[in-house]
C-alpha cells in the first residue's frame, strides 16, 4: 500500500471532519448567505425529483444557456462545475504538468494551493502587501518560465480587498501564463472583467452559486473563458459532474433575480453598518466589497484565536486566521449574517471586550 501511493499524495494532510455545525448557532465562518434559497428554487428541485432515475444533461443543458445570458457571453464560453472548487482542480488538471508552478497570492483562498498539490504541481507563494493589495510589477518581474497559472480572488478571500481592472489588465498583458480571476463574490462587489475573455486568450473567470445565490450545499460553480479554453476543460471533466437537482436549481435561482438582489443589497448594507460598529469598538477592519469582514484584533490586545474561542462558547462561529497563511496572531474573518445575527455578534463582542479589557 505504502509503495503504491503516489508520493505527492502522501505529502498531503489527512482530511479531518470540520466541527459539526448543528442546532441554533450563528454561523459566520464560511461566508454563506444567511438566508435560505428562494421558494422558486425549492419548487424547481421538488419538481425535478421524480426524474432522478435519469442521468443529468451533459454540458449543463439549459443552465449553460442561462449562465451565458447572465454573464453576457456565448454559451461556448461557459463551463459548469460541481462548485467552483471543482473547476479550480479541473483548470490545474488541464494546464499544469507535474512540477510546474502556480502562483498564489497569500493570504488568499487555500484551495488554489491544495488543488495544485493534489495535481503534483508546485505552488509558489507571493505575499500581498500590508494593505492586502497586490504588487503587480513584482509578480511580472518574478514569475519564472515554468509558471503556468496565477490565481487571484477578486474580491479576495479572506481579506475582502478588490484590485482594479486596469491593474489586472496590466498583469494579463505582461505574463505568458494563464490568469484565473476568481469572482466568487461578484454579485456583492459588482466588479467583473468577464467582458475581457475575448480580448485576452490567457484569461479565465471563476464564479459560484455558493455565496450570493445562497446555494453552498448544492455545489454549483462556473467558469467563463474563450471557446478554446472551455473546449479543453470540457475534454477533461467527468461526463456528469453536475447533478440534475443542481442544474434545475441554478436555473431557477437565476430566474428569481429579485430575490437574490434584495438579499445581496441587505447583506451589503449590514456589512457597512457592522464595519462601522466594529471600528468604534477599536478593531481594525479591512475595507470589504464582499459579504464578509476581515478584522484585526491587535489594538484590543486579544488574539483572534482567543476571541474566536470565546465567541464559540456562545455558539457564534467566525473563522480564525491567527498564525495562518503568513498572518500574525490577530486576524479573524466574519461573514455578514441576518440583522439579528449581526446584532448578537456585536453584543457578544462588546461583552467580550468589557470582560477582557
Ligand atoms: C467560497 C469560495 C470558493 C468556493 O466556491 P464553491 O463554488 O463553493 O466551490 C471559491 N473561491 C473563493 C475565493 C471563495 O471564497
């Protein structure tokens, strides 16, 4: 058995189950939408159940058309995946040979590095600047000839920071590798460069139904790129990566835009309110164009690990980044919940600061 396992797989960490979130908790640790899917999505899923004896459409059927329409591109420029995580791995499978480099800008979404290792590629970590912006000139001057791809989450997770379209264009024009822009929080940020997939042959956009569409449990994501890239990606994907319930639910979610846009608007309003409140408490809160806030606890003299643990005792879940991804011991991320949940978080933080000051 030991001799049979690929050496690069042996180097990966064992997968452990995340603590189980059950009961009436306040779950702000995964950047999910705090609202259930729209009733139209639920209805579409229920109506599709009797046909589960049949295989799903390959290539995503009518959802692919709906997404092309939503993104303003031709259908052949869209590929659907079992969550955008699935597409991250597919992109690496198709474009990165063993030992080739993938540039990753920490602190960022850890799946880029994980998927690179799973595919026996070599993640090369560049650091973001102290304000979590990107030194594009440094990247252009320091990537090597074996760099095959750069992954940039925009807005970035966990920092919430957004880089400008002009800067991304400058990067894409000055490197030979694939540039993957992860726009998983697009509906919150309203910023996209998907319109440039025909201008740049090395540009790939990632999107997801997990955050703004409130369908994290369903696993649905998509990518937008030129027809060539999408053709190669489809050659290497599974025949039926998307289950039929996800296909109908995705189409129904896009069809109920009013529901999503009102939820997104509410979350953004709450985000700006919560940021102001937390700054008044003395936290340093990074500007965010997404549905979460990245918070520095250092001015208050409490580590993020301690803060997260105390919140957890009240069943309030945030994501601790203390000591992770090259950060010091003072960072956590909190998603934006419902107004009631955000108020409970504020109250818990106020109490915590009074007791620990
Ligand atoms: C949450 C997240 C994803 C994962 O999306 P799925 O579609 O659920 O796989 C991808 N990229 C970033 C930056 C994320 O924060």
